[in-house]
């Protein structure tokens, strides 16, 4: 199965469940999105989080990764390990730039601005989700292995990156309605 990517607005969930926390809404939306994509193939399943903070569903035979930012939830699904990240493009957080970006990356951001920052940042986040290291692996990234690659795109004022093997990247983001 080629990796596929889906984007879902959280706004309808926020309106329907106004008393729920942000975390509860993200979980509901994640379960809805997984059900919308796989429900006919898998039946109902409960979204869980493992020790590395990676989402999983016990009876789901596919690899998947979820990411959320602002008003959107991103789901990437495939047969191979993958990582996904979405970030709302806002101001550049100075501590993030200083703590997690190499000198070369910092110079690129100084030259190209926040678009470069968010493209680099989402690639880094999707990569550490791909490896399973999580945020603790961010400061170690200076290069990426040859066998992996990235799909990056912008949607509205959000930057998206998906990391997987070169042969297994999506071509586009599919928008899902609630």
C-alpha cells in the first residue's frame, strides 16, 4: 500500500463537543479519521498511545502516524514505518531554532525566513516520529539516511511533512470532511 495522507479539520469536533479538552477532541477526531479511512476493512478499533507516545490501534495491520496543530489533524497511513507532522506557520520560536537546528539550518532560516524554519522543523519532527525516538531525538539530527525521503507541502497556513521510504511517499493530501 502506498502511503496516503489525510487532513481533517478539528473545528466541527470543537463545536460538537464544547466541554471536551483539546486532547479529548484530538483523540475523538483521530478515531473518527481512522474509522473513516479503514472502518469498512477493520471494524471498530480504539486509538491508544505507546510508551514512545506513538499512536496505535491493536487490530490495525497498517503503520500510521497522527499529528495535530491548530485546527487540523493529519493522518499518514502505509505499509512501512512513517512519520508525519503538521505545524501552523506562526512566529519562529527562538529557543527551538537555537536548540534543535544545526548552524547550517540556522543560516538557511536567517536567509529564507519562517517558511524555511517550518519546512525544516516538520521534516525533523516527522523523522523522529518515523524512527520512534520522539522529541528526544530532535537535537541529534544533522543528516538523514539515504533510504528515507520526505513529502512536504503547505495547506493554508500550515506546513506538512511526511517521512517514509523513497518509494512509499504520498503524492497529495486528501481532505476529509466530518
